[in-house]
């Protein structure tokens, strides 16, 4: 991220007056003036390059198997998935913009939060295109905060929701009879089971979400969401949460002297029975992980009564995609009932749907209701009723810096 933001600053300075423009020159691209049937005809027989995070085999398999096959069968579109870290994608787009390269290689990009904001600010995204998609108008709640806003940044039609994630706590039901319903009860549980719980060191994505959840529990979402984006202001607001984490620390795995670097390491420790709990941002991944042996049998999930943090992941189209018609056709297909139901199925991906339930027919609702979620997972309705939105993206690195300074102790300076 630091590399991306540094390049962003250099780019902005070099363009001078281009500055804060959020509009891409491609806003008036003639594809926006065409009827949808014409767009589909134009997309037929084309290859669409889909760039995004490739770190999940489950996600990759859904794209490569279900989505790729569906697009080929229905539209004769060939989907090519290109795994690449978002920092590299953003650098590529910024480089193309600076070089006036109108023929890019990226057609669809999986993007979120501050990365989306950066790309939108310097005009590297095509749009607004969302309301051109028939399924966006038919199935998406345009007034939802999770559609209009991405980690506190206004979307304005430059990206379309792809799926939803929500933090759940994971535990071994064969060894844990009562789960904590709050941060206070979690502290009690950890004290009663010393060394059997921990969380990933920040800035691990899941570890950072866990810490934000503790902040919500101790000081409330509104206080942190409305904090000024400077270290002193954020620290004043979240200090009760830092104090809580200091109380938790001596009873964590290894006495809190070290923290596993990634959630994958914690999952391995949980599978090896070193820990009684893990955590996941994919609430429906449990059955597949039990089946593969990544989780022990008897694994279940729970959330705090006040809720857990959730966010929406999005798809966008770069300003210089040479196949915008194909990109729009792909994104429109992803927000069909069939695709979202397939993605919701734990055997496919286990990703929460983005469709507005009130816009679905009884038959369409049944497609989701008939899906067997498997053992150990919570119903979608329960999760959504206990869903807390993300804080503005600019607060996240500040929170992570404060955690690194206060919690790991002597190790903090080594992690900066």
C-alpha cells in the first residue's frame, strides 16, 4: 500500500491540474449509448480479462469452473482470470494513465476501499456504468449504504457489488460447550482457557477486522466511524479497546509474547488442537474446510450479540479496457440470481449474496433457501441482522499503527 500511495502522489503531482478529477474521459464512451442487446452482441466471442486477488483456491475454482463455463455457454465470452495483488494492479493502471495508454489489458478488476478511492480519484476507472446493467437495476438496493459506499468512500456507479464478507468466530464444538457473546465474555473465556486463543498480528486482514470488532464492542461503531482521521483523535477514541487487548494479552497463546502473522497460521494451530478457536471473514467456508481437513470435525461458528464487522467486495472496469461491453456483460451475469446462489453455496464458494431479498420473486428466494449450508454455519438472516459496517478506510491504517505501538510490546518496533 505504501508503494501504491507513493506512486499515487508522484502521479498527482506530475499531472498538476488533473488533480481531484473523479471522472474518466471514458464516461462518454459510446458503449454507454448502446442498447443492452447491442452490448451483448458486441461482447460475443470476445475474451474478458478478470484481474484480482488469487489467494483463495475456493474463490478461484468458482471463477474458473462455474463463472467461466456460464459465460461461455450463454454469451460465447471467454473469461481469463489473472491473479494479481491489488497493489500491482493499481500501479499498472496508474502507469497506463500517465503514459496515455488507451489499450489496457485489464477488463474487470476486483477492488475495494482505499484502492478504489485512489483509482477513482485519478480517473483510472470507467464509469459511472452501474445503472447501465439490467441486473443492477432489477436486483440491487441502490440506496443501501453497502452499495453506495465502499469503506466510507462514495461509489457513484463506478463499481458494482460482487459479494459480502462478515467476520465470524470459529470454535471446536466438541471441546467448547459455551461460546462468548461479548468481548467481556471472551476475556473470561480466555482467562479460563489460557494459551488456547489468539488472533493474527496486524496488519493481517482478519486480525485487523478482529481488532476493529473489539473497538466496536468497547467504544461503539459511531464514535470510531466519526473520528477525525489523525492519530491523536483515533487514539483517544479507541484507547478503551487497546486497554482491553492489553488485559487479554497475558492469557493468549504464548502468553501474548508473539502473534501469528496470518490467519492461515492460526487455522493450522486450530486444526492441530493448539487453539480452541479461530476466526474467518468467510462465514460459509466451514463445511468445506472440515471436509478438507483444514478444520477439525465439530467446528462451528458464532458471533457477538452486538454484531461483527462486515464489508462488500466490488468489481470495476478500468478506463482503458478495450472490451468494456464484455466487462459489463460479465459483471451483469455475476449479479444474476443463479450466479449469486451458486456463489452462496458452500460447495461453490460460500460468499454472502448482494441481491436485495425484497426484489426477489418467491421462486428466486427459494433458490437460496434450498441451498444446504452445511453444519456449523449461521443462517444468512442471523448474520445480516448482526452486521456492523466498516469504518472509513483512512482510519484502518491508523488503528493498525496504534495497535503495533501499544500491543506487541517490545516486538512493535520490529514490525513497523
